[in-house]
């Protein structure tokens, strides 16, 4: 398993503070619950600053809950991946391995 493998990264000016690996929306703020995900913050950043966002490839995240390999994922309110419930509209990736609990490592294929 790779810790990360980026295929595409983009610069983004932040509108809110983000932590490293937090899911970031198109508005430059943490993605939020089932929010549209541009990608993940490759580093910590403050509102008004520009950082690099990983948008395509794979990335290892700390999960927001239990996830099984093959599950589609969305962002939770904290900007961490969780299983996409029925009716979720902003699926941003697919889990490549399982995470038994919140805080466990899970590799996500970013779509």
C-alpha cells in the first residue's frame, strides 16, 4: 500500500483554515458533511493563503468511521472520509482497503 500517490495537484487559495490531509471543497474551505470535494490539503494552511490540493490519485487518510474496501466515500463534517449513505450526492472516492473504526488508516482512490 502506498502512503500517497498523486497524479494531479492544483493550487488553491483558502477561505478558511485547513489541516494537512483534510478534505477541501471548491470554495477553499473544509468540505463539510457530504460537501463537494475538490481534493485534500497537502499541508496545513490558513485562510487567505494558497496551498497545494491533491485532486487525483490515491491518498491514505484517517477515516471518520468504519469503511470497507470498495465502499464509496464522502466527507464528514470534519473533512474526513466516511461511507457514503444511500442518497449521498458528493462521492469523492472509493476505499481501497478497510478501516475498522474512526481514526484507522484507509487508502482512498480519488475520483
